[in-house]
C-alpha cells in the first residue's frame, strides 16, 4: 500500500512516468486528465517500483539529527515525520515551525536551530569565503550557445532562475533540456548530476527527454532514470514536494530542481482580491525555502511562471508575471521569454545581480533548445 501511496503523491523516476504513459496509451478510453486514477499496480511488478525514492535521514554534511543536543530519537522521529530529516533542514527552519513539528517548546527549538547552524557553520562570513563558495557554483548549458552566453556561461547553481513568458513560449521545453544537460559531464554543459522535476501543469513528457538526449549520444534509459518526477496537485503539495526534493538532493546527487510552474496552483487557489496578501506570503516563504535549498545543495532551481495575457485577469498590470513583486525579489535571475517569427524565441534577461541586461534568440526543435 505504501508503494501505491508513494506513486500517487511522491516522486518517481522519469522512466516510471514513461511506463505510466505507455499503460495509458494501451487503454484508449482513458483521457489524460484521468491519469491519476490509473491502476498503479499495473507497473508495480516492473522496474518502476524499484525506483521509489527513499528519503534520506542525513543531509550533505553527514551529521545526524540525533547528534544535535536535546534531540533524542523521539523528537527526531517527530521532526522527521514533519519533514525535518537533516541537520540542514533544521538549521534553516523557523523556531515556531520547528517547535510545532517536534512538539517541543520554542526555547528548545531555538536552541536546536542554533546548534544546527553552529554545526554547519551557517552565519555571517567574510566576503572572500562567499566568493570561494560562489566559485564552486556550477553552470548548466541550455543547449543554445547564445542563451548560455546571456546567462554568463549557463544556468547557475546556488540560485533561482525564473523564466516567465506566455503560453508556448518554450518554458517547459527549456525545463526538459536542462534536465538532460545537467547529466552531461562537467565541461560538456553539465554537472554529471541528476534532476528533480516538480510538474504542476501535467506537461512533463519523458519522450522529450529521450528526444533531447539522442543528439548527444546519451543512453536514454539512464537519462530517464536520472530524472525523478512528481506531479503536484495543489500549492501545499507543491511546497511539500519541493521541501522533499531539497532533502533528497544530496543523496540523489541532484543539482537541478525544476518547478514548472511556480504560480499556477497559487493562481487557481487564491482568486479573490482579498486573498492576495495570503497568497503572496505563502509564495514568498516557498521561494525563500527554495533559495536556501539551492544554496545548501549547490543546486540550480529553475522555475517557470506564465504571464497573464487576459486583460480582465487578476491583480494589477495584466502583462506582469503572476506573483508580482514577491517573485520579483526572490529569484536572482529573471528572464522573459517571448515567441517571435516561426519557431524563433527571444529570451530577455530582465534582472540579474551580476550580469548585464540583454537578449538572445533561440529555437525549439525536435532535438531541443538550439541556436537559430
Ligand atoms: N517535439 C517537438 N519538436 C519541435 N518543437 C517542439 C516539440 N515539442 C514542443 N515543441 C515546441 O515547443 C512549444 C511548446 O513550448 P513549451 O515549452 O511547452 O511552452 P510553455 O511551457 O512556455 O507554455 C511548441 O509550441 C513547439 O513549438
Ligand atoms: Mg509549460
């Protein structure tokens, strides 16, 4: 039963997703939006169930939660059940959240967080150390040299890159491309690592990973295994999956988290003007968690955001990306994608802490993202 549950709510390998799609193809009566009701036992005997992700009990540091002063097995268990499975996760928690999760007092939780931060050496540091850390940031190629140049050598780890643009501008194709490129060796556009893909719109297609891997002569089976995927069903689920992703990243050697898209559930769930503040607060917290995860795991976080094109829709400027000023302050790199003539796309770097504004033109082909 647990496996079925994991399939429904958890993260699975892209090849499992492929298997599911094949099952669906074999039963023509099932429509795409009925995917969730698939009989998961269909492929429990296959490869897919072996790939169910076990969440690790340790973070990158290797320090165990029970090594923290005041955390015995009982508290550790409660914290783990609430998602705090590593010293890293505890170090960046807020005292009230941790207190509630562990059924402990806030004074105790503050002490535990402080101890976790000391163990991990989190706190103020001098700029030279920060520069050293930034030098360890990796770059992921987009498949297009023009785009890579725009990004100063590719998408950077330790930070969030937001791609916003209208429907069919190429945001999802880029997500697939990055999930393939991350697996390439260092020096060949990748980081010899894996990807975690959180899909909120049901547009993840393992076939596209295979298409994009082929031109590089990569083994499609391996490429699929190196992408773990989950469908997020609402904003709370999305947040939970992203937190899980950050926790399992070290164990999976994941250096890329895709969140496609960050705003769709929030947009659907918070519809009235009166709900704006609550939505923005939740989004803000969500993005800050992603940011911390990106830094701790030396990971690139790629998030997409669909621009509203309906003038009657939503709050404020109808051409502005959803999420407005909250999103604007968290992602370090923000890009605006738009369609041009034919299959041409223009990517505009709107905001970056260390790169000049600029534009690059690329195209989406069967093989993936390419220069024009
Ligand atoms: N197999 C393919 N071959 C060529 N182009 C493709 C293929 N699959 C998707 N595309 C291109 O990608 C577009 C969809 O882009 P997508 O990334 O899904 O947009 P967004 O996520 O911004 O809404 C399609 O309109 C098409 O131009
Ligand atoms: Mg999309």
